[in-house]
């Protein structure tokens, strides 16, 4: 089983493959195009923020600053972002979310 940090690092690496992926200065928030509202007319602009804190066991959460879609990052959201289907990573993410929710 992957550690929480390894799961988060894999997701960050997947996010970096998207056409628009901008990290915040503290490298905790990753902004990508929203798969739900389409963001803005400018294809280089994004509002979908994903909080990935490598320093804690907190779950990965997301929020679109335009349409307010939000929640805990689950495999379906990864698919909605067109990141492909990685069965192993999806199973690890489900388990990580379950464990991090129980410890909160």
C-alpha cells in the first residue's frame, strides 16, 4: 500500500499533465480547469483549486471558485478531470480518504 504522501505525489504528477495546472506559491493548492462549469472563455485561465497538503494526513479537497463545486477528491473527480483511469491509484485514494476521514 502506498503512503498518503505517495498517493498525493502521484496525483500532483497527474495534475501536471493537464493543459492548465498552476501551483500556488506554497505548493499546496493546484489550480486547474473546472470539469463541471468549464471555467472561463480563456482556455489558459482556471478556477478549480485542489488542496493537497503533503505535510498532513488531511484528505485532498477541491473547490471551484466559479461554480462552487466542492468536496473530497474521489476517483470520479479524477476521471472528470480527464486524468484517465488508474485502478490501483483509485483504490489507494479511496482507502486514503476513508482513513483520513476516520482520523479527523
